[in-house]
C-alpha cells in the first residue's frame, strides 16, 4: 500500500543512509539487466532536478532491538548483496556500472527526533524516501526506524530499479536473520550476473510471429495501444495524481477453498483470480474478454534467492461473458497462463524492441504468493509499501496471497469517475471470488435417521 495510507507508530525516528568513500568505487564490466538500464535511462532523460518519486518499500517489526544491533544488521545485509552496492552511470550509448567492495559500506545514522503522533513520523519517512531512493545515485536503498514502547519498526525504501515485489517479500526475513547473526553473502549468482546472461539469451530468441503474435493480437484489440481498464476513468493522458484502494478478497480459510475450486477448474490460484477479474469485466462493463497486461516474477531458477528486478510482462486475454461459470472461465485463464506466461525475453525494453514500438501498459495485473518466497516468508504485520505516484490514465491491480488470505491493492487516477468505476470492478471481482470459495464449502452434516 502507499506509505501515506499505512499506519505508522509514533516514537523515536532515526534515518539510516548507506555510505562509502569515493575512492572505494571501481568500474564493473558486467552489463546491466535490460529493464534496469531502461529505468535509469528514462530517469536521466527527464533532466537534472526532475523528481518523480517511484520507490517501493516494506515495513516490519524487529522487537526490542537496540539501535547498534539494528545498524549492524542493515550493514551486514547490504554487504551480502552486491547489486545493492552498485549503481549505473548513464553515458552516451551505454550505462557504465560501478561497484563497491563489501567492506566499504557503512551506515550513517541521523537522529530526527521523538514524535508524539504517527502522522508526523509518516510524513518525515515519506519525504526521506522521496529524496534518497534515487535511480541515478547511490545508495538506492535507505532505512528508517521508529522505536516505541513496543519495540522497533523498520521501514526500508528502495528505487524500483534494484527491487521487485518478490525481493521486498524476502527483506524482512533477511534483516531478522541479520539481527540474529545469520547474515552472509547470498548464495548463487546475483542480479549483476543476470544482465550479461539475459542479453545473451534474448539475442538468441526468435522474434517471429510465434513470439510476437499474442502481443500483436492484444495491441490490435486495443487499437494500437495497450488494453485499457474496461470502464471510464474520467482522466486525461497527462500524468495526474493517482490514488489507491485496498481490500481483502478472501480470508485464510476462504482462500484455501478458492484454491481448491481453481484446481478443480484446471488452474492455480493465480488463474482463479484472473478468472474473477474477467467475470467482473463482463458483469460491470459487458466485456467479452478480459484484456490486460500481466506482470509477474520471471526469475530463472538460478536466481531464486537473488534480490533484484526480475519482472516480466505477458499478454492476457481471457474470454468471459455475463453469467459465465467460474469453472469455465478459470479453465480459459489457466490455458492463457500456460501459453503466455512470463519468461526469458519478457522485459519491457525487449518487447518494445521486437515489436518495434514503445509499450506503455495502461491496465496491469500482478499476482504474488509471498508464502513461496525463498527464506522466511513475511509475518502478518509486514507491509509492502509504495510511493505516491503521478501517472496517466492507467490502472494497476496487485493481488497478493499470504497466510492471511488474498489481498487486493489498486492504484488509479484520482477522479470521481475512476473512484466509482474501479470500486464497482473490485466489488464484482470480490463477489466472484467469494462465490467460488463458497461453492467449495463442505455441506453441513445431515443427521442419519433414527
């Protein structure tokens, strides 16, 4: 959720900024991942002084940990992940990489003050992340801690170029491990190693119709653009303020029943949730298909433990009609995911290159099961965060499965029309999910006749 919408405790606020001597930086020949290079070049093209915060983050409690232990844990965690000790410098024709050795990283502590209300703390943290989580500088990850009578709450904010949602879900467990003295270098290759391999791989991928046809179909249906939200938003194409909405679709028992219903239809929970969105589009907008850009974790197996931005796009087009059955729709969704799931060559810059056009997603859906992340899954109180954002007429929907159930978060233009229509769409999706879950509820036992 947006940090501005989250609950932040009052208490003693401290900012933690990674630092290193200028002499410790060294040139690094490894090529950047395509999506990271695109992210940095886009930021550089906006020009000096332009600031449009688009960081992501996470908050979590660590109990009664003293400030010295907390600072040592942050430092140990950063030293264990080399891509967080590296940054890209845009130059003509390429992005040059520079990297720090692990031992060069220290943490600068800034005592901000003691605050009697959480709203003041929240504003301070948000402004700090806006200033410091910068795609063009370093560090690209910063921390804030709030200490009160109940213990310490950690807030980590990162430029999106170095982290994705899967990475955020790993962070609380890794910091807690560091506090317990279990931090170390992450095993296996890192996100910095991924860039060169990705470029080699996509250079060998076919760019023929079998790879591009699903995208061309999706873009053709959208009359040259990418699919739009199925209801009016009352917004212009110019970047405007966006707002967010949140809803628990299913609690833990209902999520289990929903997963079973999805399996009966031949799909996964992800396919079932896409089916619910398709049924919602049919119900509130009369659409015959759900057309959307899917956003998903696209980590190759070798990088399952590596923090970074391993996100792929895939075209999603699921048939549905008003009154369609969930089982039939989930079967269509499952087939779509099997046929067009994200994988090598699904990054935004690569797709733009092979399609010979810039891709600007307008309606995006993401699914993440945080129970499946490497290491210790997030605890119930751990919260993924994002910055406030300005954007064009676009809608993003994030669906998250955890031990608590299934949660939906959405952002959309801050207009009365969008608030009403996105609300209608979300309620219809929730209704479809609830009906599917209730259909799997065991019937009450009927007493046998005497």
